[in-house]
C-alpha cells in the first residue's frame, strides 16, 4: 500500500538519503552520520572553553593590578625606594604616566565621556581579544540546526556569561576588585559599563545565528517551530536579552544623568531579575551555572559587607544600632555645612567620602560627600573631652536632596538631625604624601572639599616634623567672591605663620560695576606677603595672605608649569569633568620634566564629581 508521497506506509526512515526532508533526526542513518561528523569537526563542549579564556584574561589583568598595588603599598612603607630608582626606570614610569594621564579633548570626547588614553588603549586591546575569540574560529554555523547549536552562538553565549561575575565585581561600592587593586569603585565604573556593553554585544552575536540557522533550513515555519519547541533555548533567552538591552541603554551617561533617580531605582532590581532568568536560560549545561553562582556570591558578599561593615547603622564595630547625630548650618553661596558626630572608633583617611542618608528629608536617597576634615589625633584627654569624632561635610545646593537640605536650615541657628552614614570609601592609594617635596592642589568650586583634608593632614605632618614637603600650593576656582568664605576658618587654622602654603584663587564670574575689585574675607588673620605671578586670563589681582585672588579663568597648562620646582611632586585635583581633563593633560605634559631629568617623579590623583 502506497502513501500519497509515494513512499510505502510504515517503511523506516533510517535508510533515507540526507537530502530527503524526512531525514531530520538521528533515526535516519545519514542524518546521524552527518551529525556525528559535525560534532567531531567542531565539538559543542569545546565551545565552553571560550568562557574559560575570557575568565582567565580578566583574572590575569586583575592579578597584574593587584601585584602593582602590593608594590605601591610596599613602596609606601619604604618611601625611599622610588627616590633611589635609577634614571631609566624613572623615565619609563614617566612615559607610562603620560599615557595614563592623557585625555582626548573635544565635544565628541566630552559627550561620550571618554576616559584617559591608557584606559582607551586597554579597552581597545581587550575588545580586540574578545573579537578574535568570537570571529577568528570557523565555521560559524553547522550544515543544519539539527546537528547542534551554531558554534559561534555557544562560545559567545559562554563568553557573555563569563563577563557576568566581572560586571558585578566592578559595580559594588564594596567589591573584591577594589580590595585587590586599591582602585576606588567610582573609578572602576567605566570598566563596569564597558563590560556590560561587551556582554550585550556578545549576547546579540549569540542570538543572531539562532534566528538565521532555522530560516536557512526551512524559513519562518522552521524558526517558529524551533522557537516554541519545549525546552528550547531560543524562547528562554528572549526575556534576559530584553532586560540586558534595557540595562545597557539606561546606563548610557547622557540618559543616566538626565533620569538618574529612575535609573537608580530600577537598575539593581532589573539586574537581579536578569540573573534569575539566566539560571533558567542556561539550564545548567556544562559549567554555565558556575558563572552565575559566582556572580551571586560576589553580589551577596558586597551587599553584606557594605551592610554590616560600611553602613554604620548596622556595623558590627558599633556598640549599638543607631544613627549619628548631626547639625546643619547654612553657609554663603548656597552651601550647607553638615557636621556629623561619629563615634570615637570611626576613622577615615584624607580624601575619603561617605554616602549620607538623611531620613528627615528622604528615606530613600543617599549621596556621596567628601569628609573635609581629618580625624583628631586620639589621646586620652581628647577622648574624654569630646566623646565623639566629628566629620564635616560641605554640601553644595543643587536640586533634590541638597536643595531640600539647604532650605530646611533655619538661618544661622542651624538644624539638628540624624544621619545614616555609609562609608568611608575612596581616598588616595598612596598614604605617605608627606614623602613628596611639593604638594599641588587644584580645585573647582565645591571640589575644594576633596583637597582641604589633604592640606590639613599635610599641616599636621609638617608641624610634627614628619613631612618632607617644602611647598604646598593651592589653586582654587570659584564663580563668586563670597564662595571664598567657604574655607576661611579652616585656612586660618592651617596657615598661621606658615610660609610653606602658597595659594592662587580665581573668581571666574566677571565682577559687576559696583563690586569691589577683589574679595574681602571675614578675617584679617592672614598676613600679607608678596604677590604671586598673574597667569592665564586673569584681569585683576589682590594680595591675599600668602597668595593672590585673580579674576578670570586660568589656563592650567600654563599655571601648573611654574609650580613644578621640586624633585618629587604630587598633584591632586577635584572639580568638574572639564577641569580634571585639563589638569590630567597638564600633568601628562609635565612628565617631560622627568624624562629630561629636571624632576624625579610627578604624580597625579583626581577626584570626580560624577561617574
């Protein structure tokens, strides 16, 4: 009896040729032979090695950075090592720092938030490595979808999963990468975003062949059948891919900055959902779940460490679970001085910052602010008299929480409140800045809060005879003269009769017709001295203590060069992105002094307003 197709009904398909449409499973001998041959030529499980190659690469990079950090700590404790380094080594270090500090300027670079030249080169090399792993090996497809998943899809899927632990490790405020390398979490953020972009790229490359292969085999009908097949990876992979696209798009700097509150509230819940769906999609094939378990472990370790060691409300080091008392005082120029009374056991180093949450104003929002003072040197008398360790924050009013804080303060009387403190974080890796001959601080606006604690700390060491610093320079740019009063009290306490502090203040807003030519601060305790040179585009100068007040905006490259008079110099800067870029380029150009032998070392450390 013949069927309508001309093939005897009940006959076996095992002997059908591969060209026959019904020869589409291993029941057909020709199909099975071709299936085995395809897997022998390009093994499915060999593609899992590409996830290992990706992991080994970034672990090797972290290892190199960790070794460099360990050397820095050792050199920090033995500060004479770098001073005795040979000239070729110093020149090699200067060449490396030139690449590390150099930034590309321009509207396009600012719009794309481009990092330093060294980071761009590293990201380019790493991208090339991942692209070679992706596209260098052929074939990309198998002859039929039934012979197995496309090889390029499997290896890129595993490479994307291998990046998942790295993305989380680079994201947390408390993370293992910062612990191993000393690089603060806000500076790792560019790598966190880049790893996310590459994960999305690899995920798209992973997805496309799963669409193309069925279309080649049997058109839309075959694609639909494959997509809705029970247990099919095409169906389970769609939701996590959609969430990953949303995560990456929302993290674009120009989108994140514009709708930051929305981004902040949805980012972590979206990623938790993505991670859970990835367990469903991966199906525990091979070692695919190992990357996901590692991701979960890193995230939980970060959250728990931050909760019980950094967030002072729940910290194990605190004698009781309570918030810190605080007082807020309104200052000039839209600034709020917030003093938080921490316990005696709470310590920090110059330049570190804390995330503050003020329940009186907002229970959900927390923002980072630099601690502008340094801890008091602990003695029995100090502990007995104070009973606390006060931290001072200068908070510039913008919109949102900072504006609400300023408005909540009642005139000069101030306001008492309680604050949740999460921190401290950040700071300078090299603790012994006093081992340098010259310290140069460059600040823009409220960026002075990041420089002031280092100046105070330097003053302590100089007075105690524990510093090699011969000169301390402060360059500060503000919009209005009254902004100079922000740090008047602290500067008076620091300067005294000191001759080691030189400063140049720049008021960038043009004075009104009825405005005095120079700023008059509230105290006359700063003794006049010789004027410093007028640089940049300043139009007016006035004696002010050991320095001058200038109107205009300085050109940092021209301003910095005359200050580089010592052998060992460190530069610290904080301010808007444009300022840190200009300062970085000026520090990069200054490496020429080391290369020609006019200096031993010139280092730069910058703090950022945004990341």
